[in-house]
C-alpha cells in the first residue's frame, strides 16, 4: 500500500483534511517509543487503497520537540510516497516556512492550499499557478470544511506518487553557506555513515546547529568531522552571522520572493467577524467572567443532557438487562456463583460504569466545540494574567483544560511549554484536574445527596481542583523550581464554525477508549476484586469477613478522620489507583448485596452523610492519580523519582483536604 | 526610531528591526513568522499578553517577550 503523509501548522485545517480523506476509517495510537499521538487511516480511491498518516501539527521541522522529531523522522526514514503539506491560505508566509523545510528534505511534496474561502473573505488573492511555479511543486486549493478540492488533491497526490523524480529545492542560501554545505557534504560522502538521512540535508542541518543531528554524529564513529563543521560555522559567523540564523533568514527570503509574485493582499486589513468577537471575549475585564460563565454552562448542560436525559435511560436499560440475564441463567440451572458474579460483579460493577457513557459523550461534545471553534486559545490568553501572577505560564492552563478530559493527554499537552521549569510544574499539578473518569464518582454521590444542585456541585468540584492545582503550582514555582524566566507565545486562530463530523469523530475517539478501558482494565479489576470479596469460601459474599473486606478494614482507619473510614470506601479508593473508573464499579459491587434495584445510590445514602459525601468526593478529586497517569509522568519526566513523588504528594493533599472538610464541617454542626 | 514592541499602542503598525535575547528565542520567533523585516500591527495592548496581527494571523506575545522585540515605526 502506498503511503501519503499529512504535515502542516497547528490550526491549518490538517485534521479536517485528514477526516475528509479517511472518513471514519481511522484509528489513533502512539508513535513507537514516544507518547506523541499517531493517527492513521485508509483512503480508497478508484479501487486502490492508500495509507494516510497524519503527522503532528508543527511550525517547523527542527529538533525542539518530540512532535517535530516524529514528523521529520517519518518523512526521512519511513519515506512516505508523497507528503501533503496543508497550508493556511490566510497566513501563507508563515505556513510556507514548513514547506521550505520539506523542500530541503528532497521529498515529494504537494501543497494543499486550505481555507481558500477565508482568504477570499479577507480579500487575499492568490495566483495558484504562480505559487506552484515559484515553489516548484504542485499546489491544490481546497476548502476542507466544505470538502472542496479534496478530489483534486487526491488525484494530484497519486499523480505525484507515480512521478519518477522528486522536486528540486529552489532555495538559495547565499554563496558563503552553499560553499560550506558543499564542503561538509563532500566530507560526509567520503565517510560511510550508518544513516538513512540524505547527505545534503545532513550538511545543512549540521551547519544549522541542529542539536539532534550533532548528537547523532557525535555518538557515531565519525565524530571527528564535527570539528570541521565547527570550522565552517565559525568561518561564516566571522564574516556574517551565525549560519543558523542566516539559513532561517534565507528561507524567509525565498518565501517572500514567491509570495510577492503570487499573492495580493489588501492594504488595509479587513476587520473580520473574528476580530469583533475577540474584542469581547478577550476583553480586559469581561474576558474572565465570560470564560467562567461558559464553563458553568458547559457543566450544567453536560449534567442535564448527559445524565438526566440519556444516562438514566442507559441505567434503566442496564437494570432490565441485568435482571433478564440473571433470570435466564437461573432458569438454565447455572451455578449460583456464576449468577452472582454476572449480576453483582458484571452488571453491578462494569454496568455502573457504562451508565456514564452518555455523560462523557456530552462532555466531550462540548469540549470539542470549545477546541474546534478556537475558544481554547482565548481561554489560555485570558488566564495568562492570573497564571503569571502565580509564577506559572499561560499555556499551563491549556494543559489543565485538556486534563479535564483525561490527565494523560493533559500531561502530554505540557510539551508545548518551552522551559523545563514550566513544564515540570504543569505536569506535577495536572492530576488535580478532575478527569472524565472521576466524573461517575461525583455523579453517584450527587444523585444520592444533592440531586437538585447537581450542576453547581459538579462545577464547584472542578473549580476546587483547579484552585488546588494553581496553589500547588505557586508553591512549586517558589520552592522546587526557582529561577528561569520563560516566554509566552501562542497563536490565536480565527473563530471557526466547528463541523459536526469533526466533533463527532473527536467524541468517538474518547468514548471508544473509555469503553475499551471498561472492557479491559476495569473488567479485570472488578473480576479480581469480586473474587477477593467472596473468598475465603463459605464467608458471606461482599462482607467485611471476606479477603477484600479484611484488606479494606486494614486500610480504613487512615480515612477515619475524614469521615469515611469504612472498608468499602477504602477498597473503592484502592481500586481507583488502578483506574478511576473502577471506584464506582467497585462500590457498585461491594454494595450490590445490600439492595436491589438502584441499590448503589440507596446504599450510599445509608453509608454516607452529606458531609462525608463531600469529603469523599474531594478525596477522589485530589488523591493519587490512576496508574496510567503515573506512568505518563514517569515517561515524560524520564524519572521514577518524580512519578513516585506525584503519587505520594497528591495522596497527602487529598487526605488533608478531606480531613479538613470533615472536621471543619463537623465543628460547625454539619453532618 | 526604534522602540520595543511593548510600547506600541493599539492599532499601531511597525516593522521588526532586531530581536534581543538568545538564539533559542530568536529561532522560535522566526518560525512563528516574526523575523526581521516582517510587518506587525498591535491589536491589543492592555494588561495581559500583547496581541499582534502578523501576516493575517493573530499571535499573543508575553509582555517580557514583547520588550525584546525592537521595532521601527512604520
């Protein structure tokens, strides 16, 4: 199968083109060895199948971040048959910077000149023919959101795949640089390097001081040529300036030359709808309250639609199904233990988790709208002022917002932070952001004690998580990671109408991974815990006399000061360290014997009080994140120490908060 | 006259003259399209990061960074 790779700047509409090419025929995974998301799909065109690989969105193909490395290694080493470079027509100069780097790689590349409609709206006129000639590669205008030009893009890609020759790099770096490139290249030619990178490109990168390539050569057998490279660099630097800056400058010179010939922009920039919306949403005083209001509405709607409307439908369905299956098994004379396992363990446990699928879907639906419409970047902008005053970087807030979905991508989103200090802090505080998996826990307790104020309670919990994260961030920036200044730079993409398809795909992505976890990790945890809860043989199932009950009873005293020192609650929290979804599943199972029907909620009403419900919810909000998150922190910090530190300090923070709430509440006579 | 971008008022236009600071900042800004000679218009400059219009797209820059970008008034 031939491979087509997609590259482009963030916000260039790359994902929309990817969706248009592959439809639902796509899957998301990870690049081997790193945690960068890998998206792949299959395109069928004229009965031929093509593999489409969506590379991470980057501004450049340097060696700054894993994203950039993944993209450039894929192009140079995996050698796709053609690269589609998605270029935002409204911002052509900057987008073409990436294109120049692709040209340098000597790969077969075609440009998808996207968002032509928006360019038109801004009165930007582009002569596609001239642009293509200037760059020396094919250019296809597209409007991905309306599927305009996609067919043409596919045809052009296939035509390019079948061409024998790749394109010529037309960028001129000036006599001084080109001489040195030639010298270094000859030097490389004379050696037998063990690399798949083309030598001309290697020479350019060496002069550009690319840290990764330097490292690679240094570790190789031919490290002595680095001395000669440094000589070249010094030689140029002595007469002009650092070669790396000259090279970047020359790329822009090339771009300016090409754009001058082919693009006409109006003298006065058109005031767009985006500008007018921004006047309000990024307003000095209004920005923050509006942001808070939007989030409150999102949580309230999520609750009403996801829980009250659909969630209860699923819950009712599960209940009926559970009873039917149990009846069927009893009629078939199935062993009693099996019936108990299926009805208590599976339907009581895993089923309790499934009830929250609609809610998670609705939640991601809204987060998808916020992301795709371009509002997320504004939220980071609006929050930067507050974040600054706490000694944190504005982008930290984006990683926190992503963490609302799941802390794993939240922690990965900290990669956009350039300074190590900012990044470490952002990673360490991310677990306090309440993820989607913790949602079911609150919902059960809200249904039991605060059914009338669900949205508000939920919103307060999320806000509390954010506040604790910010507080810890401030403490960390004052103690553990002092010094180091960092800079804030971020693109604010224009507002766009999100497409239903894009949001649904995004939503399906998350929900399917949730379902997968429900089917694997949570199923396993529930099974093991269920077995432990009926052993030793002969003991009353799900009682404190079972092995599980004894383990729980052993831990329980720790939680006594927080008001929920029962073995059931302890076991639930214990399961939550494996996966947060397992908390409700476990509670569902250990309480399942208590009542029939909506047993869990009634059992919780008996076992907890409003006050202990709050302290338990706060505990689950803050305490040790799940194993996947700890693993991600371990990988991203490349240190076991920080992973263990996170697991322990979050537990401590959660415990202290829960104890304080219970003790202070009791002091004021609450129960 | 050359002054830092930070002191531009809303609506004011200018051309990037030099960028102070290390090569890392230099390159990052270059990649975002903020290189010597590029035209910049300040859209917002109040309390938070400065918002500029750069080749038709909007970029938010921290105030510290905006002080390091030396502009000539256009």
